[in-house]
C-alpha cells in the first residue's frame, strides 16, 4: 500500500521570530512510519523540520511543511495518490492576523477593524507591557480529505485533556462522522508520558484500547490492511 502519514505540529508565525505552535514531537508518526516500512509498504511522511523522523531508507519520502496553509497545499495532491492517510499531526486551530498594543486598540471604535491590518515588521516591538493578538480559525484539513479522494482510508486523531471516557468517545465519534473517517485514534493527554501512550481506536460501535505507541502503530496498520 501507499501510506501517507502526517506527524509533528504546525507553527503559525506572528512575525519572523515568533510563532504559535503545538507541542508535538512527531515520535508517534516516526514509529508508525517505521512499522509500515518494516511491513513492506511505501510511506510518505509529511512532517515539520523540528519533528523526529525515521532514518533515510528505501520506500520512504519525507515532505516538510510549516503551517496549516502549507499543509493544505502539500496534502491535496498526495491524498489523491495514496491508499491510506494516517493523520496524526497536531494542526493549529488558529493563525495570527494582527498584533498591537493597547494604545492602538483604544483608538478604534470597533476592534474588528484591526482584522483588516497586518504587521509589516520582521520583529514586532516588545516595548509595550501588553500586546493584543488577533487570531482567526484555520481550515479543518481533515474535513477535506474525502473530498480530495473519496476512496482513501482515513485515520484521524483526537486529543483531549483530562476528560471522561464518555466525552472522549463522543468527541471522537463526532469527528468520525463529520470527516467520514474509517476510525479515530482518541487519546487523553493525562494518559501519555515517556513510558505509556493509552489510546482508543474508535469506530462506529467499538473502542479498542492500546497502551504504547508501538501498539498504536501495529493496530492501525492491521485495521487499514484488513478493513
């Protein structure tokens, strides 16, 4: 199979030296890529410069992206040419529009007017004690996947923090339905550390628990190979 994997976390730039990023190391994506390669599959890994990656080897293509815009542009043609997408990347929900200090904010009658402005400085001044950063929502990349390739097997990921299992499964199933995914890997950040990674493979009726990153990789490949 031709397997497409995303990993790491996107960064949305505020200026040339600052950005908003997600805390994602890419370790799970690396392990999944290595397991798929070991089983003889062709793997394309879409990831970031900062994320950990497998060693260079045959049947592995690594494509680097930075923000949500570059992820969208990169994924669209790749989704069309792959059999499976394992979308484990932590994608930014918001991107900066404009940052200013309180003095400017207080001079406008409607703060929404500032959404039409853009910062032109390569490094925004840090002289002000308080800055206000306007953000706008980024596109939901996973929601476009089945539009680009209706036949691709889609594995999505949902990460919540310190919630009940009922809420975790409910949110995962909403993502499953909304994005037409084959299943969702649902995890709670409180159950992830250096030695364990509790996750549930959630489909329409079942939740299957796995407890390590290696087990997650093995279960995902097993499911997409046989479903």
